[in-house]
C-alpha cells in the first residue's frame, strides 16, 4: 500500500511540475520596440504633457513647441512646417516677434534653417514659458555643440535629453540646465 501511495504521489508531483512548466513556456513572450514604435512613443510626448499655464494661449504654444521639438528630433521638416503654421495662428499682437519666427519655420523646408529658427524662438519664448507655468515641471536644456559649438537651449516636458538640433546623429547630446517646477 505504501508503494502505491508513493508511486501515485511521485506521479502526481511529476504531472504538476510538467504541466506548470508547459504553462510557463506558453506564456513567455519577448517584446521588442521597433524604431517605428519608439518614434510613435516620442510623438505622443506632447499629447501627455503635464504642464499647466496661466493662460490658454501659452498652453497651446507650449503644446505646439513640444510637437516642433519632436519633429526636429525626428528630422521631419514637413511636420515642423505644419505645426509651426498652427503655432503662428495662436499668437496675439503682443507677441508679433514670436509669430514671425513661427511663420518663418512654416515657410522653409530646410531642416537646418528650421533648427536655427527654433533656437531663436526658444530664446524669445523661454521667459514666457517660465513665467506662465502654473503647474507641473518643464526642463531647460542645453547642447554645447549646436551651431558650430556656439550652443543652444531648448525646453522639454521630460528630463530625458532628446536633442532637436542634431536628432539621431547626437540624440543624447546636452544636459538639463534648469528645472522649473510649480
């Protein structure tokens, strides 16, 4: 009787181990992000920005700014043109200089010219973003190698560096120089 019980116990234990191992193999999977999926994830960054501003105009401009930054990072001159046109329409008369820069970005297909205009736009819009922020965090970043080592700033909604001035050539070039949190 002990022999039967021992044999049955060993058999039952073997079946449990065997079936549990089979289940694990069936559930195992490997997920790899393709470059297209990574690009799509970056494109969504502007949609989930957690920043609030004291007025709607600045919030819309911030959203467009992030979209332009992502388009420059992805070297998508056409997307820069489209978003810059939308941005230009958002400005009030008091911000005519920024409106002009946005219009110029929308009128050129030259990616390097768009990047230069973006740097100039950042200089003008940066103080507006910092002063109008009413909730959340924005990051002021700097790339020392942009524009023949003259360097250039940009703003972002995440701490991770994704360089709009070099794109995938030097995606991580730069650092956070200032964190603005309200």
